[in-house]
C-alpha cells in the first residue's frame, strides 16, 4: 500500500508536535520506560540544537541539518560511539516521520568507530569470585551474590533479565529456565548447566518455595531493584579482591569462553538473545587473538598436509 503524502500538512507541524506523535506511537508499541527515557533525553539535546539554529518545523529538517548536528556533537569532544548513541534516538524519531509521510526521506548514517576488544574476567579473577563462601558464617546477601555470580557466568544473562526470574520459571529436573523479561520482549527458554543446577538446588532450600518468589531477592525476600543488583556485584567483587565490577562483563566472559571452547555461534546467538548475528560476529572478531590458541591442532588442513620440514633440493 503506497504511503500517503502528508508533506504539505507537515509544513505546519512543529518539531515538538511531531515528537509527541512519536512518543504516542512508542507507548502503543509498549516500549519500556527505559527506552522512552532514552528517546526523551536525546530529543531534548536535538531540539535545543534546532532552536539554536532557529528551526521549529519538521519540514525544515533535512540531511544538511543532520550533518550540522553531527558537527555540533563533535565540538563537545565526544567519541564516535557516544555520538552514535545520540543519533540512534534521533534517527528512530525522524525515520518514523518519514514512514508516515510527514518528512522527505533522507539517510542518517552513523559514524564509523573502532571496535574495542571488550574486557572479560580472567581465570584468576573467576577463581576468586566462584570460591564458595562458608554458609555457616556468611550472611544471605553474600551467599546470594555467590549464586548470582555463578548464574551470570553460566548463562550470560543481562541484569534486567536476572532480576525478573522467578522460582516458577525454573525446571531443574529437565534443566532449563524460561526468561520472560528480555530486551527484545521475546520470551525464550535456555538450558541450565548441570553444575549450576546443583548450586541452585541448595540455594532454593533457603528461599520461600512460592513459584512467584523472585529467584534473586533482597534479604527481605523482595525483588532486587536495578540499583540493588548494581551495587551488590561491585561490593561482592571488591570484597573478593577483584577490581572489575561490571555485571555486563560476565556476559562478555560467557561469550568469549563459549567461542574459545568451540561453541556453535548460532546457539550462542539464541542463548544471549541477539536478534541477529551482528553482535556475535563482533565477539568472534574481538577475540581473534584468543582464537589462535590450538589453531594448528584443530585446523583441518593439517590432517592432509605433511608438515615435516625437508631440505630444498636443487636439480
């Protein structure tokens, strides 16, 4: 079905009126409050720029304006990665208007950036973090954080996903968990490692067995807040003598070790919940040096080629 041409109507539409329509659309799609906050925060920056440029109508925005906006962002000595974060929000807004026919189509291209290798936890750090505390002499929070650390390393789950897992989502007999709160809103089922099942079986004996009980709860049995889990892991890590404190590093560590151990990248995509292979390919590229380990041993060509050195003989 062809798009309706509403360009003439948009000649009178202000940027703020158009943004209100965009936010209504986002709410209708049931986007998270975090996503709405991201759009609102970046729209304010973009709109302030437009006002400085004396631009108030949607019809005045074009590719040249966006080029000027990128140059404006560059003046703040921001990295390309940060600028792209701002641009993605504005691009979502403007592309929506283009889809509706309110704005002439033009392309908004993100800046090229150098992909840095993501830091992960080392073997030594993991040994410190995974050492089981003395249950008789430690509090619930420390014990829970130990179980949580094992879970993060064994699943690669995001913080938000972990906070929303309930006991009823677990099936330890068949070895899987249903993940209901995920980034793309597509619930999925992933397997649970046998070693993690053993840990969970003990951990659950200390919890209320109600299926609606959150798996990783506060000391009062309540759902962990985003701030609560964000402070729990750094406190736990530092107490164990590990300076790295990011929860997301466990996700990178999971991905790196999966790849190094020869895991199937298509299964990795499903387990981590990526909608496409782009991020998985980045993981493979990031850890290219690590993939050289045992390269000769596993390379198929070595099964057919004689690698024994021989003197070159002249005729």
